[in-house]
C-alpha cells in the first residue's frame, strides 16, 4: 500500500550490500551494471524518466535498471513492502514484494520466463531510481486486481501439486509469516511499487462480472505462456511450522463465505430515492465439513452505485453493518446499477452481481429565466429554453407577469411554444416575468424573475438648475429629473453655462447621469447663467429656463493689533483697532472683538460685534489679566484674528464669602460654623475674616470672630432657638460686603409621627394619597417619604418629596394596596405613621394579544366535527384588570359574535371546507367586554382520509410491533394509501418514525417498562388525513440478571455469614434479595431484603444443606419481578470443638430461622422411595388384572 508522502531513505541492507552486480551489460561498458526489478501480478511499478515524465509499468513484468557507474543506488523502503535477493541461472535479482505476497523456500520464484538477454526498458537507461522525487499526485490510482487462470498461476511460480484451495490458502499464510520475520530483521526494498491487494486463488474459477472473473477463462494477454519451473532460492528466513495450516484453512473459508454474497434487491423506487436491501452471505457446506459455529460474525457491507452500466466505475454510497439502505439524491428517470461487497475484520470478499433499476419520472426542473428579444412601446417579445423533463415529455409552459404593478403575478400565456409576444402594455413601464414548465407528472417551480421595461418617448424639458452651494471660485448646482413616464434607461444630462459679458453664449460644462455638478475655476464675485438639458434613448429634450448665479467674494486680511485707550479701570477696559489692509473685494460689514482670561486659560469669547473700530469692555473682574484680539467679516467670509493685547484691571475689595454653614452637628449650646473664601478676591489675596451674630435678621448684631481662619464656634447659645450669622472678608483694598444671612438652629429634633394617609380612588389604575404635616420639633419638615406595596410586610419607597400628597399611578385594578408616611427634617427622620389600606376598582379586560390556529401536530385527539369543517383556535388569556374573565366573544364573519366560556381554546364547527375566515377574539368580564384582538386569517382544510386504528401486536422490553387496519371508512381515490406513523418525543412534539404503504412496523431501541405514545396518519392523492388519537403502549420490564454463587463463611459453631454480589438499581427500581436454604427437596426462605449479606444462626448443618440467592426488582407499582436463582453453595460442616455448652439456651435457634422438627430425606432416599412406590402400584395393578380380567 502506497502512502501519500515519499518514504524515508534507508541504508543499504547487508543482504543487498554483499550482492555483486552483473559485470557485463550494454555496449561492452564494464562500468554499467544492471539490476533486474520484478513486478508481480496486480502491482504497478511507477518511475520518473530522464525527461521528467511519469512511467507506470503493470505486472507481471521484469524491469531492468541500469547503473552507469557500477554503484548501488540509494534504497527506499515504502511502507508495506520488503525486498529479497535471489539468484537464478547465475543472475542475481532484487525482488520487491508486498506484505501480502511474500515467498517461501518451499515455493518457486514467481517471475515469468525471460530470454537469455533482456534489452533494457527505454525508461530505465542510464537513470537512477529515486522514488522520493515522485510527487504524490503523480502516483496513478491502483488498477483493479487482475485474475489469472490456473496455467498463469503455475507459470508464475505457484506449486502444481497442491491444487486445492486449502493448500493455496496455506501458502499465502506462510508468505505472511515470512514477511513478518524479514521485516523484524531489517530487510529493505529499493523500488516504489503501487500494490493492489492480491486476489485469492478461489476467485480464479469464477466468471467475469463487473471486472472480476467468475468461471473458466482463457489466459490474459499479459500472461506468459507455459514455462519450466526453476529451483527456488531460499531467502534468509526460516520456513513456518505446520501448526499454521488450520489458520490458513479458516481464513480461506472466510474468504469463500464473504464472496458468496447475493446481489442486492430493490425494495422501493421513487423519483429521487430507492430502498435497497441484501442478505447476509452464507456458504453451503461441503461433504465432510463441520457446520460453522452460531456466533454472529461482524460483517461490514459496502454498497456501490454506478450510472454507466455494470462495467463502469462504481462509487461507494454506504458502508455499515445494516442490510438495507435508502439511496438519496438520485436523478429521475435514470438507470442505475448497484452491487454489494462484504468484509469481516481484515478479510474482504469479491463484489456481488450487479442489480439494475430505473428511477421514476418527476416534474420538470425549474426553467432558466426568459430573455427579451424585442421591445416596443406597447409590447415585449420573450423567449426561453426548455428545462430537463425528468423522464416525462414537457407538455406546456406557463408564463406569468405582475402587470407592471409589482403585485401578484397573473397568467399571460400557456402553451407549447418557447416564445411569446406580450402586447397591450403601457409605455415606459417595468414588468416582471417568470416561466414554469409542466409534464404529465406535474408543474415545475417558477424560474427567476426577468425585469424589463417597454420603450418610451423623448423626455420633457427639466426644471431649471438650483444652487446647492457657492464659493469663491466654484458653484455647486443640482437639478431634478424631467416629469413624465419613467424610462427603462437612465437619463443623461447636459449642463450649459454662459459667462456674463463674454459674448460666447452657452457652453457645455457637464455631461452625465448625475443630478448635480460643481463648476470650478470661476472668478470671484462674478455672475453666470446656467441651463440644463435631458436625453435618453428616445431623444433629447429642450433646454430648461436659464438662471443666474454669482460666485462669492474672498475673505479680508486680519485687522491691526488692538490698543488700550485711557487708564485701566476695575471693571472695564477701553480698546480700539485699525481696519485691515485688504478687504477681499467686499465692504467690511462688522468687527468681532474676542477676550479671554490669561490666568485661567479660558476659551476666547466674543464681547463685541459691529461696524465700529473701538469698544469699552465692561463687567470685568478686578485685578485680572485679559487678552483681546479682533477679526473682521465681509461677504467673502471671516478674516484671520489679529495679534492679541494683554491688559489687567485694577483691584477692589473682595466679594461676599460663600457657603456659611454649620460644621458637623449643632449642639444644644453651641454651633460650629465654617465658610468658603469669596469667589471674587478683588484682584488681591484675602487677609482676614469677620463674623457677626444676631437673634433675628433685622435685630442688633454683635461681633463673634475676627481672624484669618475660615471657621469658628458660637458658644453660650440657647437650645432650640434660631440664630443668624454674617461673614465678610478683607484684602489690601478694604473690607468687602457681608455675606447673605445664615440661620442656624441649636439641637433640633426629628419631626413627630405622621398620621395614616387619606387614600382616594380616582380611577381603576390610580389612587391619590394625602396626609397632614406633623409637628416639626424645631426644624421644618423638608420631605415626606411614602411607602407603598401590595402586602403590608413588603412595602417599598414610592415617593420622596416636600409635597403632602402624591398620586400613585400604574396600579392593577381590583387589588388591595397598603401605604404609610414618614416625615424628615434636618435632624433626621421621624417614625412611620399607621398603615392605610385601599382597594382599586376593577375594569374591562385587556385585548387578547395572540390568536393563532392550532397546528395539525398539536390538535386534540378528537374534534367535535370533521377536520375539514372545523377550525381549532388558541389564544393567550389577557389581563383581567381586577374582574375575573367570564368568557370570550369570537367574531368569524357571522352577524353575531359567538360567546364561549372562560377557555383559551375553542373549535369552530359547521364551517365550509377549504374556505378562509377572518377571526378575532374579545375577552369579557363583569365590567364589560374588552377590545378585539388582531384579525387572524384561517382557512379550513379539504376533506382528508381518516386515520386507521392502531394496536400493538407484540410488545417486548426493547421493541413494540404495531399494526393498523387495512382500509378506511371513506372511499379511496386512485392511488395507494400511504401511512405515516408518529411517536411522541415530548409533550408537544411528534416525530415521524415510518412512512409507507405497509400495515405493520416494529419500533426498536426502546427503553424497558416505558409508556410510549403513538399516532397514525393516512394520506393519498386527495391530501393528508388528520392524526389519530394518541395510542399508548408500554414495553415490558426486564428481570434482574442471575447472581453468582454466594459466599458462606462459618463464624461460630452454628453461625454462618452469607454474602453475595450486589446489583445496581434498574431504572430507579430498588433491588431485593431472597436467601433460601435447601435441605434435600425442602426449600426454606431465610432472608428477604435489600442487604447483600445475611448472618444466620441455627442448628448444625447437615451434609446436604445448601444455600442460594436470587435478585428481584421492586417496581414502582408495588409488583416484584424476580430473576433466576444463583448456583447453590454447600454449607460448611461445623467444627465439633466449637459446640455449644450443655444447657446453653438458644443454642439451636437462628436469626430469623427455626430449628428443624425432623430429619429431611436426601435426594437418593427420595428417589428410592419414589421407585418403591411405583413398583408397589405396578404389582397391585398386575394382581388386579390377573384376578379380574384373565381369570
């Protein structure tokens, strides 16, 4: 067997190294040596010649290889090959043999006879063989094994004496033994050979079928004629021993068995599939042969398929152990040929005979889309090609089109022709066409769409172009397509321009299908005239009206740097600047002055915009450094900014301090205060602070603190009182203003407990909760917290805010809710008030969201009427909104909707078969009816065949054989009735396990003691019938396996411990054990339970006492299923030295057993007693007959 990659080079073996090459050859050159390579039958010798070509030589043949320098070339050993050096008539040869065809000293060498001088092969002259140079893809595929007749085998070295098949098989086994030993000795091969497995001798006497011989044939053309047997040369391996002959006979017998397989049988043929089956091979027994053992053999079957006849190439389509297979993806109305080949382990038999069959005809394939041959304003000429007819002649074609409305397709032609002219069409309109073919089997699928348009007329003048954008040297224009009917081809537009004052008239500037264009390289601030023309395949339109557009002016240059006029003030700066040197061709319309703070690095902000060239910047921060710059604008755009001017304002006293508040928590007699420095320091740093305090905002004040810190503490205060505080800051410019008054309280407390809120039901979904403000305890209530919930113990925060009322929305109607309120101030949160309860009012139910038709596989077992006159509907129950839903209204086209009870499933009866209904559902409660659901379009089914009755014929632990009736109650249409058997895979899913015309089916690979649900469905040409009700069948239970013999151990004089091997629970059922004591033919139960051991104490065991154990399966329904008893074990004899003491109580009692009242009979005694009884009865009968009959 050749591998895909070249074998690694090996060293020259000792056997080849000591072989001297032939010292003569071509042209008398003593330096040229020749090695003769032998190619055996069924093998292919692959080499590369000097010109780089690949040459393949099929055996049997001798190939001479010439060495030009007299040295041995490198040796390569392909996997699966070995080499031998033999000498014949003074010539030494290198023989390359595969593993499956070695030679033995007791066999003659297989090369055919050659003349005294064999001229070298042209491909081998002066060429070294390096198999590693041959790429794997140049290695040709292995040819089929050649079959040789008996004369050919004899000429190739097969011994003539042992002509029977057993001797030939034994010799093949001996070759395999020699190969294994020589591979272990390191013998290598020097030639790369593609090897086909050798054909066994048993196939030489068979006739030729599908490339294999079967019957006596003449010798092949490549086989040599009769030749003399030459003495064989003993290779360096010892011959095998005689005990290997039985193995050779067994392997030969297996090959005969595998080659006796019969041809496959075609069970069923469809247009695109076929069911094939075959039988297990069997070999008739010969005289004197023993019958084969009944052990099943691991047969493996290979099914091959061919479309080119029995002699063509076969492609494997199946490889497995089953004896049937369904071939898919076949072509209709096509001849196929199949054969099967059997293999077992490493032995493969010959292929069977070929079975031919033809698939049935089918509907044609989908045609190719039609193509357009001619079009006018009112007609389109179409042509199409005929598709594959799939075995039935095409009888016509169906052409449809969408009438140019892009809606449903309509038939426009039906006939035998393959071309058609569609007339009375609208000009400049797009149409879509599709074609389908039909034959006697049916209609094919439609082809892909062909979209084409009818011819039109020249376009109308388009609208004038519009200005999309303008620049200094360009104008962007856009326009619209002309009005009128659309054309199949795209419009081509031409944009023409006329420059004002040039005198050259309109010149084209753009030509294309675009609806926009940008004209460049224009002069700034200049006027131009434009117009546009449209053209298509039918002609060119008139130009549009001319319009005038002008380019924009250029932007001016930057103004001069601003300067400061006068003295800088604390809050203002007076700035002026000069006009730019270049205005860009347009008058300056305005100047923009921008300012930013240089210390903070803020962004530039515009502080002035106008035509003047000076401005007073006010509202500035004192003592702050500012930067200013200016730029100008005109019709041409905005100029660059000028260089910036830096100026600083004069400082002022600081501003008011910020953030005066209590630091931490106020105590009953002191309030710690802290504040933030003023945001405006007036341009100088703050040096100190002053704090004043008063009991009221308008009353007298007293100094509290003066210093550089930003915190202080007011002491000696009254608890529960309010105090007012002010703070101010000072810098080098003086004291700043006081801050805003800050009121602080000493030791405030949390507010009092709130009362229960007052709840008012406004709507079914909202409730208004209001409450009273409690006492503040020195601090006003800042917020209220409302907790709300459907249960008193699981309320969550619903509202948090200062309002004493809140409307809760989004509630569920007719539901009880609980709530409570808590007040919060700066001191903390008070206690929650009492809980209040309210119940919302009910409302009408919501609209039904989903209405659907129940699928066929989920329909109930029985319908109130025929399936063709019923519609099974199902919907989801909507929200009841507080009032329980009492029913539903179903509107399906009748004058009055149908009212049903509270259910989400209903079957509409007495409907017309094969009709469409518009169905909608409405929920109703005690408040009133809700909204209707969306409309559902449902169609009743036609009248289908009824399903047959299903029954279980033969149940088993792992299989169920099902059977159903022969016919239906309704008359059948033409054609056989097919059945589809379903098995329930889950609660809402059925799986089809059989489909066909048979009336029985065996379901295998099931679980024991399991209930399975089945449903059957019948269908014929009229349609698919409904599913039958679910049939439930259960498999039987399997008993536990037989236990091994228990183990008995003598613990004391009369105390025994019996143990046995436990079993695992079977499918959740526990395992019970029973232990029995056998005393002759008397059986006594000692133990029954789940423990795998038992300790028994009783009287001393006799010589015939035995114990045995059995396992039982305790089913969930309470029944017990017991297995076979284990082999019995004899109780060991007690030790006399361990006997009980005299008078010891309980010496003869057992744990769960009772002492025997008398001795039991042994088996021999019982048999003797039975024999004496029969003899006595016979004597009495003889006496009676003698006395009453004879005398």
